[in-house]
C-alpha cells in the first residue's frame, strides 16, 4: 500500500471500472483474460484479482495452482484503496478459504455509499457435469449469494445450489430461477444452454414492494420474471462462454437502467461473439468466442 488516500472521485460520464475476481486462463478464452476482453469491448475499464493460475488450452485443463487467500485479499484491498469500482464479476473461487476472503471484501464494498454492482457466476459444475468444487467450497459459495446483485448459474449449478435434480424443461428452469431468487434475496439468471431450451435464459428478480412486480413468461408470484429466448448458434467455439456472459453483465449494468435491459444487450452481444468465433482459428479444441467482433477491422 503506497498511502492512505481515498479512492479518486470520478466525474459523471467516465467509463465504469469493472473488476474481475477469477482464475487465469493462459489460452485467453476464459477466466480473467476473457473478462478483461469483454470489459474493453463493452466500454468498461477492466481490472482483475487472480484466484487461481491454470494450465489449460482449448482442449482442457492440465493443472491448477490456487493463489493463497491472503494474497487474494491483498490484491482486492490494494485495488479498493485506489480505485472506485463500479461493477464486480466473480468467477472461479477455487476453494472455501478464497470464497471466504472474497466474501469479506464484498461485505466491505456493500457498505460503501455507492456500492458496485456485483455479478456472481458460481463456477461449480463443468459442462460435462463434473463437480469443480468440494462440498465445503460449495457451501462457501452459497454464503456469497446474498451479497450479489445478480447470480448466473447454469442448469447444473442451479440444481446444486438448490440441492435438487436439474430442470428438464422451461417450466422447471423458471421455477428454479424463482426458487433461487427467493432463497438468496437477489436477482438470478439461470442459463438454459445445457440441453433445456438451449439459447433461453430466465431472469427472476425479487419483489420490489413498490407495486411494479410483474411476471413475463413465467407462472404467478410476487417476483419479476423475464424469459429471454434466443437462437442456438451452431459452433464449436464456446470456450469461456459463461465467463464472457457474466463479465458482459457486469460491464453493462452501470451503463443500463435495469437488469432485464442489461441481460438483453449482453445476450445480443454474446450471440455476435459466438457467431464470429469461427473467424479466429484458435486451437484445435473448443475455441474462444470473438470478444472484439464489433471492433476489429481487418486491413
């Protein structure tokens, strides 16, 4: 720490500062690398605190080195001492100790006069169905849910968080989104890209208590529920899709009025990134999406 000066004040209209708390992917398609690309593509200044170093490429992960929790805390505290953070995206937390350290940081951030938007991507279950965290770490992630403004589980992760079987249809997906929103008291976006309504996601928001609660595309109840339908894009370039969506949500929320608008715009942008992934020719496995598909122009 260089000094005890407060974070610099920033004028209205300055680009939002977004923080990724996640693991590192040296192949550049997922983790903090994907998050920083996404932040830049969507008009946010990107920062990062690394929770784990991975050895991976487009064909898989061959090793993980977990960052000591104390050093994760040091990264976060050093950033917060100097930067006024507008949005936080949380990805891979590796173990219960790191989840606990991140939780302490989030509690401090929520006590600020102008707290950041917090998007939690509970990275617990791989696309293959394999569990990525032990039970202690899963419990620690559950403890973080009420600290987030938006939680973005995929279908298997929503089932783990609720301790139920994965949803088998859109009605089940919607009910699990509603149940999670009730349980943790925060907005929940359950992603349907694991066999149920593949490009359809469901956003459930807690009742506001102001008489404006609505239910769009779901069953009745005191919640705001919005179903986002989309067309499945046939591509093998899906590495880091979940990381990219959650970081897009974090980057866009300070620039939008509400979560439904943020989700709509993030999904539209991600669809373009998925469709353009075939133009990158990166790796021989599951390649990355094209984060800069709206920016790059070939000479």
